């Protein structure tokens, strides 16, 4: 019986033998002729550039295919644990063993949407086996299940220990708060929160001037390796805008938390000054010639021109009492904040996920996106404020001040303020 031998395979084997002999010759030459370190390096470089060596190495690497695969699966709405693993052809007996292990630490019957399952599978000719799986329970806790040599599984809970690290950032605004804060390496989460708490007093599109300044003392959390994990709260903030300084201290009690000025007065009001960032005031409240209808009529709102898709936020906490098509207003939302105040947002391109009639929303929550629906000549937000059902000029609105701390709460606040001031002075000294 004749055996047919692949000529290309013989050629690669011959190449390998040739390269091996070459390596031996080089090693012997180096050993007996006492080459210098530079000459040794030169010979090795020449060897790695050798075409026969490169082709032979590639031949062997191309034929070393692993049957292990790492998979990352983000849990979607309606999915359950069994269905997810079945979709990757994991046998039911293995799924049950893994469930038993994970259920020692948490309940798999209610999966959190967005959780990222990470696991390794081994594909054989006949079936698929799972080698390990990582199941996050929270941001700091995860369960790891691994397979033993005998086919059984064991699980362990990993808790990431976090350490609080306070950060002080100070900067001068040249163009915008965001760019100035990013330049000082302030985390975007902190910038957004800073803009939110000052949004009751400052319009960041119109009130900010060049050379205005900010100071933020905030928390971050790092792991045991001192690697950044997540941001915490803003402890103290100061903003100097147009020579007016507003300093705020974080204070919390069992029933509430918030930001207060040095006199114990809350910064928070019923409504924020503007429900959109990065917009241009394009039309004021009052009489104007309608850009489409062509005649002069009362414009009972304020228009903010912004690129299509720009997020729109709820200017106050409340309940959505309208989220639908509103004729000339296009897609619109109306929020009832309390017995006195309500707001309207019109010409939206679309609503944010979950925004519908009867839904509760929080101040600063994204409710929709800028568009040009209805009677509109371009992308913008038409914004209205109603007081007892009557439309008013939102830009001239004098809102009632927030909570004023009194009695025992004021005493606690004063103690907390002293502690923050001491921490702030220490941080300033460290940074100087």
C-alpha cells in the first residue's frame, strides 16, 4: 500500500530541520568563540528575520487552535439564566449544577437587566462544556463558579474592598465649565452633578463668563491596588460667576440629603433655570411674528436652539401628565410638579425610555431629545412654565427658596460644615 506524502509538508519539515541546525551552529559558535553581547543579539535578530524560520513558526502556530472560548453576555429584558446558557448549547445537567452553586449566594430567579455574564466554554466534537462563569451580584460583589477535574462545580463570592479617596479640583473657566473641569481631570459624573446642583442658581449657557472659577471637593473610591473604581458624592463646591460666589456644603440626615449654603439654606428650588445644556436662547417669551404662520402672536414660552438629539431634562421632580403628539407642538411632554407648578417641553424628536403618562420623574432626569416636530423650522426646544395653569416667563420667574435648616438640624449642619472646612483647608495645603 502506497502512502501519498504532501510535498509542502516535507518541505516545511526540511525547513524546520535546517533552522534547528542553524540554531545549534550559532549557539556553538557563541559558546566557543566568546562572542560579545552585541554579536549574540545580532545573530538572534538575523535568525528571527530568516524566512524559513518565520514560515515554520507560522505553520505550527496556525495549527494550534484552542477549543476554549470566552463569552460576554449582557442580560436583556425577559431573559432568564437557563435560556441564556442554553443559547450557547450548554447541557441542562451542567446548567443545573451551576444554578445550585450560584443560588448559595443569590437568587437567580430575578436577573438584573444589563448585568454582564462572563464565562468560558469548551467545544468538543460532540458537545459543549462550561469551564467557569462570573456572575456579578452588585458593583462590588461577584460570584465565580469553576469546574473541578471530576466534573463537579464549586463557587466562591468575591468582594472588592473599596477605599475612599477625596479629590480637590480647582480651575478657571476659559470657554465652558465642562472643558475646564475635564482639563483638571474631574470625572464626567462629578461635572454633571456639579452642573445639576448649581442649575438652580446659574444658567451655564448664559451666566458664565471667561475667568469665572470653580472649586470641587468630591469622593472617589479605589480598590486594593489603588485603581479607580467609581465616584462618590460632592462634599463641597464653590462657584464664582460674575464676581458672585456661591459655596455649597453637602448635608444629610436620616430623612433627606442635599446641598446648603453657609447659612443652612438649601440651594434646591422647585425648578431649574434651564432644562437643557449646550443650547442657545433663540426666542423669548412675548409677542413675535410666527416663523411659519406668518402673523404676530403671543409666544407663551421660551425657545432654546440646540442640535437634534440633545438631551432634555425635567426641570423639576413631578408626574408626567402628557407624553404624546400635541399638534403644532409636535411630540410634547407636560409635567405636574406640585399643586402650583407644571412645565411643558415641545417639538421633541423622541421621548426617553420609560417616559409615559403617569410616570414619576426626578429633577435633572432625561425625559426626551431635541427635535423639530410639529410647526417648527429647525431643531429646538419650546419650554413653558405654568403657575396655577397660567403660562409665565420662565426666564424672569422668581422661585421660592429651598429648605432652611433649623433647630437640631442646624446644629448638626454647623458641625458638619466645620469638618468640611477643615478637610478643605488640608486638601488645599496638600495641593499647594
